[in-house]
C-alpha cells in the first residue's frame, strides 16, 4: 500500500461511523503499515479521516493487473 492508493475497509468500525466496504484514499503513511485514510462522498467532500492499519484495508484496482501483488509477511 502506498500514498494515493484507493482502499476498501475490511471491517466494521461503528465507533467511527465506518463500515466494511467503504472506500477511501491513502493520504499519509505514518509508519510501515499505518495510514491516514480519507473517506469522501461522490462529490469529493470528506466525511471521515482516520488512521488505520494495513490489515484493516485492501487496495482496489480499477484496471487489469498483470501479476497478483505479493503480500509481505
């Protein structure tokens, strides 16, 4: 995962008002595996900005990929 990747939330976080499947963008990487994610509506207005870990997220791809990205242990 890297800056500006589009990601989907993998778990419900009701205390933050966020739920599995919501889509956001990585806007900052604080340390390996810890990212600030901006969640925006269809007009581009941010409705949540939260710090999440890579195990709470999956990268979304909007085009074919030639090779499945390697997952580091």
